[in-house]
């Protein structure tokens, strides 16, 4: 009986250590992924990068195609160094795509302030929810299906608004996106803690997309409500 208890305790300790290692590596790779994101954004702003601005629907579909191709490649190589390389390449691409909204933000007199506020707000949301997700004993895996359904509806709304161009719908999309992807931060970090994700590369990809979308959505809201024209 004592041997069985000792084995169970050892197994529990090993699992806890493995989950802690995945979480630690995820945070480290997430921090590293911000470097190519910033570089991509800087390059895009300097070059005034515009991704098929004249054809927003085609641009959106092409963006999704490239993003999903990267994510497919990352999933296939997640157990090797190539997975890290593809992830960093993907974050550079996402930084390049981010440059478009940054260019719009810099068109406001207080553009730099708006970007800083969006970054600060995103950081506050991340650290607060990551703290809750990594310390609570509650398992949030049951909200995954609802969040996924929310993302699908969000994508449908985005495509619809490409054609209708309704300002109120754009604001609603941004506000809902902040809520959904903030909840995804809680969900994705909690999955790591409870052993639902044991690969730090795919874990980083998930959390990165959460943080990226929260930042973009917050910036859109701030520009709409606090942007000051020159």
C-alpha cells in the first residue's frame, strides 16, 4: 500500500513539474515572439505596408489563408526547432499585418498615446487573467466550445461588415472580440495548468493570438472613442 501511495505521489509530482515547465516555456516563448512582431510592425509602418487595401474581402481571405498555412506548419513541426522558427516567422507576419492599424492610429494627434493605452490595457488583462488561470483550482475547459462558437460568429460578422461598412457593427465586433479573446487567455492558460496542453509551442501560438486580438480590438475601440484628429 505504501509503495502504491509513493508511486501516486511521485506521478502527481512529475505531472505538476511537467505542467509548470510547459507554462514557463510558454511565457518565455511568448515574450520572445513579441520581438519579431515589433520588428514586423516597424517595417510595415516605415514602408507604409498595405495588404491589398483596394480589395478588403480578398485581403481578408488571403490573410486567413496565410495565417492558417503558418498554423498548420507549426502544428506539424511542434516537436522540433522548426516549430519555433515557424512560430517566430508567423509573429513577424502578424506584426507586418499589425502595421496597417498602427498607421491609422498614428494619423491621430494622440496616436502614440492610444497605442500605449492599448498595450497597457492588453498587458493588464493578460496578467490579471493569467494569474487567475494559473492559481485557481477550477477547470475552465467547459467554456471552450462556447468561445469557439463565438469566434465563428465573429468571423461571419467581420466578413459581413467588409461589405456593409456599418460603424456601429465595427465597434460591436471590437468590443465582443475583447471579451472573447480575454476569456480565451483564461481558457488557454488554464488548459496548460490542468494538463490539457503539453506542448509549449502550440500553447504559445494560442496565447499569442489571444493577446494580439485583444490589443487590436482595444486599439480600435480607443481610436473610435478617444482619437483626436490633427
